[in-house]
C-alpha cells in the first residue's frame, strides 16, 4: 500500500502573519473554524480550491503551505 | 460543537435510551411480568422526542460561514451510512420473522407501517453516529476532550 502524508505549515504561517487566529483564517478562506482546525491537525485534506485560497491568504505559493510526501514518488 | 453535532448527539442519546428501554420491556414481556401493550409506545416516544428536540431546540450557528466543503463531505458520508444501515435493516427484517416464527408463521399486516417507522429511526441513528464519528471528539478550542 502506498503511504501518503500531507503535512502543512498553517500554524506557523498564522503566527508569522500577525498571529492570525483560526477564526480570521477561516473567514478569509470561506470555511468554518472547525475545518481550519481539522486541516491544521492533518485530520482533513482540503480540496484544491481551498488549498489555493489558504495559500493566497498568506500570500505564499501552495507548496509553502502544504507538503505532500510519498515514498514511491 | 456545531448545530449538526448537537442534533446528532441528542438523537444518539435519546435513541439509545429508547432502544435500552425497548429491550427491557421485551424482556419483561418474555418473562410474563404482565405489562400493558401501551407501555411499548414509551420507548418510541422517547426516541421520537430526540428528533423533535434536535429540530426545535438548537438554533443556527453564529458566524458568516456555517457550512463548508468539509461539512458537505461529512453530510454525504453520513447519508451513505444511513442508507447502508437501512439496507441492512431491510435485509434483517425480511429474514428475521422467518427465523423466529418459522416458515409457516405469520405476522399481522399492521406491522408493515411499524417496520417503516423503524427504518426511519435506523436511518437517523446511523446517520447521527456517522456525523459524530467524522467530526471527532474536539471541544471549542480544537483540543481533544479526552486523552
């Protein structure tokens, strides 16, 4: 079975962007705070449009927010 | 906890209580304790009250965004779980009377609507459990409640 890992830097980026709260990020990305919590803790993999929205909120490329690690690729 | 979680939790608690009471009443009847038939409506009333409470008591969540793609996915998976549960319920209810009463047995036709209500309860119960499992056990601050 292929091992997939999607990690993210949302927590670090929030603090680097004026200690942005989860609620503020949620409002900017157009999702609920629960979803941001789930993404941040790696429990939920966001859709591509949402991932782009989050990246644009921080003003960084998507690779700076989400990292995909796959042993086979 | 959002509104859907609160509703699901209420349904799971009241339905579980209804099922528990129902089992006790069936056991009491099995051992000839002597209880009137009308008492059997009590667990149904308790289970049904969960649905009514969940619809009427919980107001809409505050905030500009109350529903997003994750909620949509959870809702979709919960609907699938509910459908699967009803499917299993129908299979069970199709064969259970044969197993209990035998091939020559018969049941009153008045049981048919009861089975339909049971399917509704089964769907709501499975859907609520699926919703609670998918949202996980987290409090307002996003931290796990139990370690």
